[in-house]
């Protein structure tokens, strides 16, 4: 049983996930697809697995290789043109 990155702040592993947890993972997958981090096939495959996921372990596998997007922060220094 791994301790992969889950959508929660604590590790719940084999505990049952909620509908809200599945919705959060789906939103993360949608964002990753929109950002180009997932192909359509990868998004479709993970979304299919998401529908039947029951535990936090099953959810964490779907996003383990996706980092959270880095927020854009403009430079504090003006760029010379």
C-alpha cells in the first residue's frame, strides 16, 4: 500500500472516498487535459477508472504523476524592451 499523493491533506488509503473527492479528482484531470499534461486517451482512461473508484488509494493512482499547476507570478523587475 503506497502513500501516493492524494487529493486530501492526510493519507486515508483504503478508506472509502466521497462523491466530492471524486469530483475534485475529475476537476484535476480536466485541468491536466486542458493544460496539455494528459492526452485525450489518458484523460478518458483515467476518467473511466474514476467512475468506479471507491477508495482514496484508487483515486490517488489517477493523479499521482500530475503536479499542481504552478501559478504564474510576474517578475518583480520590469523587462527592458
